[in-house]
C-alpha cells in the first residue's frame, strides 16, 4: 500500500506541510524518509512472498 504524504506525516506526528517543506528545503532528508518507507514496503512484500511459498511447500508435502 502506497502511503500519501499525509499518511507519512501522521506517522511522524508532523503537519503534512512540514513534509512538503522538507521535500523542497531538505531534499536529502526527504529522500531518506521516502526510501525508508519503500524499504519497509519491500520487506512486507518479501515476507508475504515467503509466506506464500511456505504454504505452497506445505500443500505439496501434504499431497505426497
């Protein structure tokens, strides 16, 4: 699920305008924040894939 700037700001307990200002005035900080959220999303997807593979493995074992 892709977060909006408002969602991200809420998670940091800051005003969304602060996040927009960081994007303009502190691009390196903003980039770190965005990459952090992207990393978290990638980890969640990887975990979901691992869970699906484990379920498939269990199905194949059960059919033997």
